[in-house]
């Protein structure tokens, strides 16, 4: 028997059931003034890649300044080129160069405290830059810094070697960063900063700026993790490769018969035929320096044809090498 429904029941059946409440949409903030054109994974890969650059940089600066220099990655960030230039000091020590095969420009800035400390150390000082007023570099100081910067650029090429072989050229030093036109002012750049600490310089930065269009051809390779972890080669292969690299190398060899201190006035009076008395005796061996470091004792002698030669007497023990110093 069919049931007769009331009008209320009919309306209730015809009324559609309410849909379940939808989850609120996920809204991510996006700054159109500072668009993130490099994703987080790629930034992280860049940071890992340049951690090796920081270690190479520490070795280069330690050798140039003849003291322990610590270099650590301070931060990796994206900003505009105009803001990066505004963050630099004026005068500055800023290098711009072309990176092949991308043919784009890059900028490397060395903070002035690091520059003055390196110059002070190069001329025999303790490496102090505190209290120095900002000023333009002299021609002699530029020569000192250019030699150090050459090593930094070689470190940068070595840093990219596991991922992509790059060749840096057209290196230019600019003391006013506003004159450097590496890219457009509103172009996004990736900025890496490295903190430098020495005995007398604390928390000074060396900045590395990659314009996006320079970095863009290399970004797809940053997603490949194969370059981060490589299986170590066999010991025999490493020994063979190292011997091949060392084969064509030339190391300066200097034999020192003796060393004596004389005044400038005495040097001015020296003439051909004068005799300078050395503290060493005729039977004492000469000190042989390899690459500027004392390594061997040797006795000099002359062949019948007049050629001068050295007969090695033995290696200098490591604990005694310090008494002889090094050769520049």
C-alpha cells in the first residue's frame, strides 16, 4: 500500500543535501618586487657547491697572509642587483668578470677590512685593519690584492669543476661599485656571502653575486645529485692521477750558502769585487729550498767543465725547518 507523503516531506526529499565544506585554499605570499626565480632546492645545491669554495678560499687567504684564516658560508639569498650594489661600500674592492660558457657577468666583492689586513700582512705587518679610514687603494696595494684575487678566481673555477667546467675571463677591478654594469638594476641575483675571520679581522664578508641570466644555463645541472656524492676512486688510480698531475710541474729550487744582515748604507757602498762575510763555514752544507721551503742540506761543488752542482747530504728534519725560515 503506497504511503501518501505530506507536502513537508516532499519538500524535504527534493531539497538537495548541503555539500561538505571545502578546505580553505592555500595562499602563499609572493613578493612581485623580489620574485624567487631560483627554488629552494637549487639554492641549497648552490650552498653545498660553494662550501667547497669557502674551504679553497680559506687556504688561499691563509697562504697569502701567512696566518690562519677561517672562511665560512654566511648566507645565500635572492635580491635585486640594485640592492646588492647599494649594500657595498664606496670605495670598494670589487671584481667583475665573464663566466664561460654562459658569457654572463659575475661580481666578487672583498670587504675593505680584509683588503687592508692582507696588504698590511704582505708588507710585514700583523694584518691589522682596525682604525683605517675608508680610502682608495694605491697602485701598489692593487697589485697585492690582484695577486690574491687571481687565486680566488681560480678557486671559483675549481668549485664549479665537478658540475660544469667554467672559464673566467675579462677580470676588471672597480673601486666604485656603481660603475659596474653586470646586469639590469631590477634583475634578480643570487647572493652568496662568506664570513672571513683572522686574528685581527672579525666577521668581514666576501660577497659573490650571480645574476639570474648568468646562472640560468647552470640551474638544470643543480638538480643532479650525482655531483654531490661521488664514489671514491681506487687508491691506485688516485696515485696514478696525482703522478700525472705532478709530472709536468716545475718547482723552484734555491741553494742558500748563508744569510747575513747588512744595513742599507753598507749595501750602497758595495762594489764589484767586495767580499761579504757569511756566518757559515766552508764545510757547512748549503740549505736547499723547494718552493720557498727548506727541505734538504747539500754540498755545492764544481765540475771540471765549470758547471756548479749540489750533492745532497740529507733531508732537513721537520722540527728544524723553522730555524731557516722561508724564501718569498
